[in-house]
């Protein structure tokens, strides 16, 4: 303990306090953390007046740029020396526990190997990694310092000695002595814990504390374990019934911080037995019971406390229903009186629910809470035909289809709670018919199928509660516990197994609430690439119907399509055009006998449903779309007769289309794409359904007028997918006079002439699904993607891609949300955009 040898208040031998004993951190959310500690036993003979807490980067990496030039040697004289970030022979002060990367890629470092020495002058290599040769690209020397490091003491050149470098001091920074400004944030307080704010979510830190008396600042404590603040997961419990009546109260918890709930707002009316869930920004409450069953859907914004806002209606009045969701779709399942109905809404929009499909059987009183991944939704337990069920079934969220058997829970029960991480689903407690409920917690792996496995137990036998979850923690709140209504909230860590522990209390006892959480793993937005491709509407063999769903892909990646939203009208055989911000779809066939002139649009950056744009000049299906940055063209089509009309829109505005000109002949199933100035119309069907053309024609976007002959395709066909860079167009697959084609051919857009063979489309698993007409298309300036279509097997869900600047066969990208043909398709990054 330091003794400065001075008198304070007439007393001698006063000391600064010893370091406090560090405790745990908690509440690392929304840029802050709470740091706990125990006061030191030796306070230095003077009362502690204050405590300080400082937060440092955990295992921080600091980069130095190294070069060699003429300067003053650290040992005297002049010559070649190291410049560290432009400073010659810089004396380095390095922080224990940090990592330092010395970039030696500058060519001046050639012939000057960079290294370290200890205080005795020997080479120091502990925690040192050399990569590459000094002066060459990517050459580095990395030094990882332990938290108790005492060396190195110098950096130097192994060829030319100590003078090129200088000394190194190792320090343990604190708020009171922090020469490098290493403390990221700090705070003071009179007792434990101290809350430190101003941190960055997603960054890892450690914290240390010290004590202060009239004599000065004591030494830093040991460091806490590493912690990483995250965006707070807001959990909401809505409605339910207290000990005397149904309520409209909405209560809030922060999942990362155990404690009691607080008031958030109110539902529009008292309600219990609703379904809850939503996205990372919106909490949805659907159906339920007031004085009778209701079909109301309303929503809250997690970030803003307040009352509910009307969203729309589910198809019929229902209570005791279950739900599942990802970031785009909220799906309701079953409900009283024992229905098998599945419906969905698009969360970022508003409006009434749409039919999704059917469960395997009628069901009510299934789980309350979300069990899902980003792609798959789960329904567990409930009552079927009046009997408790152990059945688990699943849905593929992006598809429109019926429920599929997953497996069984460990026991049959209803009125249970549900929660999940991105990979694991929990079925919590419920009613087994015993009259007191169950304490069983089961779990499943969502991506697989099979029976549930025992996880642990809740603290009591409970049912009629609601579940919610963050990516790591599952919560169950309220319900009936050991035969009596309860306000208990308890939690488990989803990735482990074991019994639930106390979290806090609801405001009052509450049974049959609904719940949702902004931190639910499955509702977090997917990583967004710069090139977004959308496939719109079409005919789905999976759903057995014309659909209005929009599938989304990130063109730079590979993988399956995800849900984006819905068009305003279900249709197939439509065309789509895209600018850098907006996709517009036009035309199509509504019900096999009613061609449409509807145009609607979505914004690439915002998940959600389409909005009316205006009308085309004609009503047709088999339409193609192509565009520049500003102008979108729709061309051709078929219904009672073929059509040669080209009309256009200004994509950034709304309104009806305007006549542009005519193609050289009337045709449908044309492939369309182009450069920033020239649009290409490739092939198509003419005169009847089995006579196809190899004609390629072009138009200039900025003018209006008729198509001009460009050349011929390698094969006459219709319904190809067309993709383009700024210079090259590729047409993929299509329908021949007899059968289908897997041909890919290409042209150079700025010239004229006949197409050249590029390669072939490929199916997956060695089948012929590459030979699929009615393919939709989207592209960046580098990669072209086509999806879906029809072949000898029926509709296809395959997505293929090519690299436009090369030649060769297509590669597998992933799958559409179902087996779909005759979609529209466009992107925000194609070759027609400046």
C-alpha cells in the first residue's frame, strides 16, 4: 500500500485504500453495464469517499503502420530508423492484455526484420507471430500481451540493431493514470454496484474498480470477465386475466436483466387467450376473448411505450390460438372452437390476415409463445377433438402450405408455453389433466424432426402462462401454478438443460396472457447484401394456387429464398422492373381467365406488402419487364391474342403506363433485360403456342419507338430468364417447339449480331430441372440468377446462377419458397442501372 510520507490533518502514515474485490457485471444492455464489487478491508486509515469504475476494451487490437526512413538512431547518430505511424524511433507504451499488429507491408521495410527484446537484451518471442517477409504485401508482426506481461522491453531490427527501434513500457491503464486514453468509459459511485454508460453494443469490454479516500486513488482491482453489451431484448406480456377480471394491461421486462415487470401500455380493450409475437420492432396480438371471441389484430412498437394500434383482422373470431413468426410473417394456427386454420400477416404492413394452409388436424389450446427459426415455425401440444395431444408439427414460413408432422412431446398437454433460440425450441409446462398442471420442460432441435427430449422442470406445476425468449434465454410468465393463479416469472438458458430459476414478478397474478420479445432469435433481420433480388407472385404447385407472395434473395450469396411480403393481387405470368430503390410488377393472369393491367410496387430496403402503382395500357399475361435506372418497360403478352405493345413508366413516380412503341411482331414469353441505355427483347412465342421465334430486338430507353432487329438466338424459344451486366445479356433456358431447353446464350448489348453459346442450366441431384421455362430472373452486374419454372416433374423450386462475364454451366443457388412458375423478377443492382 502506497504511503506518500506526508501529514494530512495532523496524522501521519495515511495510505490510499487497497483495491476493492471485483464482482460480476450485470445488465450489459443498450450501451451500459453495472459493475459489482466488495469494499477493501484496509481503507488506508481514512474513510473511502468514493469508488470509481473504468471499462476497457477486452483483448483490444491496436494496429501500427511501420516504415523505414532516415532519422536519429535511439542509440545516437543517424541512419535508417523505424517510423511507427510516421513517428521516428517512437517510444511505445503498450497496455497489458492488448494485441498489437505491426504492419510491415511498406516496401521500405525490406531487409529490416522487425522483432522484440527483453530487458536482458535477449530475443523476446512470447506471444509474437511473424507473417510474411518485411517489405512484402500483407507482412505483419503480431504481439499478444498477457494481462500479467512484464516483457518485451524494446523493438529493434534483427539485421541492424537496437538503434532502429526504441524502448517499450508496459502499463496497466486506469482512470486515474491512463496515458493512452485506454479507458473507454468510466463512472463513480458511493457504493456497489456502479453503472457505466456510453459503451458500444456488440463490443467486448472488461471493467476494473478502485477506491478513493482523502489521500488519493487506490490501485485498480482485478478485471471482470469479458462482457459485451447488446441491444436490450424487450419482452411484453399482453392482456390476460388477474384474480378478478380480464385485463388490457401490457407489461414489459428486459430479458437480459432479471427483475419485475413494469407498465408498458394497454390493449384497445380487455382481452385474454390471444396469440402474440412479431418482428424485432413490432409486437403483434391477434384474436382472443373479451366478452366473446374476437378477430382483432393490433400491434405495438417495442421501442415506444404506449397503447395498441389497429392492424387488421384474422379471418374469423378465435381464442386459445397459437402463433409462430420470423421477421416478415406472423402466422396464427388453430384456436377455439377446434379449427385447423392457418393464416398469416406481413408484419411491417397492416391489413387483414390471408389463408396460409391447414394444420394436420383441428387444434386449440396449443402453446403460447414463439417456437421458430427464421425459416421454420413450430406448433406444439393442445387439444384435438377434446383430447390433449402430444403432437408437434411444423411449417416452412416462406411457403404457403399445410402443417407437417414433426414428432411428439414427452407427454400430452395443453395450455403450455413456448420459447426458442435460433436452433432449439422449448415446450414449457402445461395441463396434463391432473388439475394442477405440469412442471415438464421439453426441447427439440427446430431444423430436424423427431420426438422431444427432457430439458428440466419449472419451479411448480403450471399452465396457462405465456412464453417469450431472446436468442439465449427462455422466459415463462404468469399462468396457474400449483392450482392458483400466479405472477411468477422464471427463466432458463436455452442452449443448456436444467431447471428454471426465478426472474421476477408480473404486476399482478395473470393467466392466459400473450407474449412476444424483440430479441427473439427468429425475428432478427437477416444480413442485407447490396444486391437484392425479388421474385414476385406466380403459380405455386406447393400451395396449389396462384399466389401473391414475394420471395427475396441476396444475389451475392447463395441459399434459400426468404419471405419479403405480398403483392396487392395474386397473379402469374407478370413482368417486373427494378430501379436501385423500387420494384414494380405489371400485368399477369388473376384466375386463369382474367388478365390484369394492375401495377404495384415495393421498396427493396423495406420488407412488406406492395402498394398500388397504376395501370398498364393493356391487360395481358406472359409479360416481360426490363428497365434503366429511371424508366421501366413492359412488353408483349397473351390472352385472347398476342400483343406487340411496349408501354413504360417512370419508376420513381406512380401513375398509369404510357405507350412506348411496338415490338417487331406480336409475341409473349419474351425475355427482357439490358444495359443502362439499351433494352433487349429476346425470343418469344408467336402466332400460336408451339411456334417460337429466335429474333432478338432492341429499344433505346430514353426515346420511344418500335423495336429494331438485333440478331438471332442460338435456339428459338420462349419463357427464358434474362439477366444482364452493363455490357452482356444472357438468356437462360426456355420452351422449345417440343420440350424444354437448358441452353444459355449471350450477346454483347452495345453491338448487334447473333447470340453465342454460354453453357447450360443445371438441375439439382442430376435431374433435368435445369430445363425449366417460365423462370423468373434477377441479377447484379456480376451474377445472374433464375428461379422456378416448369419441367417434366412439374413446377420447380430450383434457383440457379451464373457469372455473367464468364461462360460455363449454371450452378445451384438454393430454393424458392415453393415449387413456383411464372413469377416476375427484378433486382436493385442489374446491368440496366447506372
